[in-house]
C-alpha cells in the first residue's frame, strides 16, 4: 500500500514537470534591401523563443576575402553576441548574416537574413558644349551615374532652360552659361546626386568679338559630297562636330586635321560646329 502511494506521488510529480518546445532562432526578415551606407538592427522580436532561457547569441557571416584580408561579422556589426545587433557598415552588393541561438539546455537553432545593397557608381567625366545665346542644344550622352536597383527616375538640376528635366535625352536652351547635374532614384527609393555632367557655355551673339570669330573660320566646298576642308585662322579648336537641324550630334571630325570625309552622311542640311578656345562657331552645311 505504501509503495502504491509513493508510485502515485511519483507519477503526479512527473506529470507536473513543465515541458518546453525546441528553441528557435529568428534573424528577422529573410531578405531586405538597403540603400548603401544605411544601418539596420538585425534580429527578430524576439530573436529567440521556446526552449529554456537564458539564451546566448552568435552572429556570423561567410568570411569576405579581399586580397590578403578577411572580414568577419564583427567588422559589420557593433556586437556579434547581442540578440539585436546594429549593422554599422555596408559591403558590396549583399551580405548574409547567420544567427545561432543556444538555450540553457544546449538546444541550438540557426536562422539567417540576407541584406541586399542598392549602390551607385559615379563618373567624374563631363560633357562640354558651347552655344550662341538663343540657340538650343540636344543633350543625349546618358549620365555619369550607374547602378541602383530596378527602374530609375531622373531629375536634372537646375531645370533652367530645359524642356524636360526627367529624361536622359533632352533639349536645353539656357540664356547664360550653366552646369547641369543629375539626381537618380531607383525602384527601392535609394537616390544619389552626381557632380555636374553637362557644362554649357553660352556666347553672347551681340559681341563684336563673336562676329569676328565667325569670320576667321571657313570651310569648303559647300555644298559638299565627300571631302570637306576647313581653315581655322590659327584658332585652337577643341572639337569639330556635325549636327542635324535638331541639334543632335551626327559625326565628330578630327580636330587635328584640316579635312574630313562626310560621304557617309545622307543628303540634307546640317550644321558644322567649331568649338574654339574663344567660343562656338556654327555654320550651315549642305550635303549632296
């Protein structure tokens, strides 16, 4: 009878021992996108559940190799032993962090989060154009900004003299010399502003020096069918371009020579543009 009573007590004690589900780790969303240079706090809310607390946390990555250097999670997180560490550094196109959680009973669980970075490349080159006051110029040399994620939106600033400030190909008619720079925003809202890309010099047409400059440069024959020759009166020439009646670049001629072949141009009316050290000279050309 006594043994039976002890057995009942033992059975009641066993049934009253609390049971715990297996511990689980939560690193947060499986994949997120950040603008390059942004920071974020990793981990779920909470980063560990079930199991038996207290928990220990360990964040890691596959080591990043750059030459002789190797980078670990500690290079990108403020503390790899926190449940919710802060990512303080961006890297390349993506990083994947792994969270390992261990509870008081040595139950271990692992989860991961993938960080994608929207990043841009910015070129330092620029395009120079010279026009006479009152003229328009067609700018269609793309941009000095690359990268980003998905579709892009463009805004040129300042918008003075622009017919469309949201396209990579646009007409400009400024009334004074100006520099245009571009802001790009990608599909996830990350944006960047580039340095001036188009530098437009506007010559005042009423300047007597501009008229004298125009007289110093001549080309022949006109009309022309194949070979075109020119004389520049000793002026330093930066560039010689042939543009159509809409101002679009058609052909670049060798500025270091005094002749060029235009046989490949369709018959029609063009302008030959001499970009000199003192301003722009623009003359009508008839192609046979």
